[in-house]
C-alpha cells in the first residue's frame, strides 16, 4: 500500500491561502501609502496587540530576540548584572542577556512540565542578580506565582519570554505577557502569531519603560535627527505589522485549532504505551500548544524521527542541545551533568506536527506512524 498522506511539521502555506485576500489587501495598502518605517500599521497593530494581551503598552521591534534584549537595556541591566533563566529554551533567551552585556545564570527545568524550576532559581540568586526571565515554553505559562515570590523577596525584575505563548493564560485568566514588568513576543513565521518575515513585540504596563523602549528601538530618537539616548535600529516593519493585524483577528481561532489538534493527539496517544503526553501544569489556564512535545523514554530519538519521515511525518526536537551544552556558551563552564532534568528531556522529547489547520486525518496518520515506529 502506498501511503500518500504527508504531514508537515508546520503548514504556513495553508494559512496564507486561507487569508490571502485579507493579507494581500493589507500589504497593498502599505505599498500605496509608502509609509514603510514606523508607519500607521505599526501603531495600529501595537494598540490591537496591547489590548489582546491586556497590557497598557506594546512596542513593535525587529524580532523576539531584540524584544528581550531591549527590555534589559531599557531597565539598565548590563555589565556586572546577573540574569537568571532556564537552560531548556531556545538560545535567543540567553543571547538577549549576552547582547545586553549582562551575565546569564542558567537553571534547570522541572521534570513535571519542562518549565523553569523556581526552587533552582532561588538557589542561584546573588547580590548581583537583577532579573529573572521565565520562558512560557511550548505554549504553557511558567509557574509565575512561584517566580514572583522569589522576585519580590529579592527585589528582582521579571521579564517574560512570551515568544511561544501568544494567547496563553494562567488559571486565574492573567494572559502571558501581562504578568512581569515586561514581556518579549516573537512573530517568527512559525510562532502562534507569525509574520511573513521577522518581527517582535514588547508588552508592558510600565509607561515610563515603554517610552524608553520606543526611543531605544529607533536610534534613541522620536524627533528626527535628535537623539536622546544611544539606541538601536530595531523596528517592527510596517508591512509585517499590517499582516499581523490581519492575523491577530484570527489568533483565537488559530489557538483553538491547536487545542483541538492537541485533544485529538491526547485521545489517541493515551493508549500508546511508552509515550508520555505533554503535561498540563496546575497553574495553566489556556495552553496554546505552540509545540506538541511528547516524551518517549529510552527511545532512539533520531532513529524515530527518520522512521516518521519515511512515513511522510515531519517531527522535530525542541531542543536537542540545552543552552548550557551549546558550544556558543562553553564560556559558562558548564558540562554534561550540570542540569540533569533538561539533559535527559533533550534526549527523549519529540515534537509532533502542530498547526491550527492540521486535520483529524493527519493526526491519525501521525499517531499510526508513531505506533508502528515504536
Ligand atoms: C522564537 C523564540 C525567541 C526569539 O524570537 P525571534 O523572533 O526568532 O528572535 C526567543 N525565545 C523563545 C523561547 C523563542 O521560541
């Protein structure tokens, strides 16, 4: 029998096809107006996104990495300061700290949910610690009450890495991106809200910080050729903002599509022995399933991915190498064994195809293939 079903890891083409008329029109409007840099569409999208997140202000920037980097700069966190974050994250979280000139201090994730371990955070706080960056990984909020307890006790700032959690909430309905002093979002194309290129956003309830960030992203300037501070060139592109405004209207539907797919996976995989389903933390309200990460203890991870690929199923690993074992961060002096929970997870996790438009038939195919491969 020839199996013709193929399931990509993400499917950007279908989303564009579904929204083509709206997106093309929005892009056309920007082209007509030619207000390419910090144009009207940027302000419009910033307001819409702030209100979506329930934050007072939103500042569009060049990427999610820049969002986190500029927040640190805006808070005057730099050389001599320590910033605590988790090793089980995309490297950009840590690179933002490095870019600001501060020292990243890594901690392990929890076995239960793969999120930053607040107990471990408490243990590495020093007199130089300024901030904690919890990462709402895979679409699920970090344990923000526990993190806030530590931040309050030691007078630390909380900066949320919300790059994977557009629309996610805590069980008391607080949205990711509205909880810390500020949050960084990414609009990398495959994120829950994805641009047609790079883009990022900072959200905050701190008006003063928002004003500083609006300067920092634009060469320290609001009035042309007058520069208040030394800044950067990191603005959300007007064309991307126009596209993102269109997509934002559909974000709740996208996230519902992801949750529906997660439900299909859960029902089918419950019966498959050896597969551990993505945990739901007790403090989570809405999980937005940026990724659907299962764990297969003792598996040959790459062998499994190759077998799935032969069945037309694209799977991934998020992430295969924890940040502390990356060559780029060899200078931290951390070796294998430093963070056992993240290290073990990185060898056993598999991300299954996940996107809003995935069909029940495609999920069936993925699960059938996984069952066969095991
Ligand atoms: C994508 C991502 C980033 C970086 O965002 P970019 O827009 O690609 O710079 C940061 N942190 C996490 C957790 C991410 O997933």
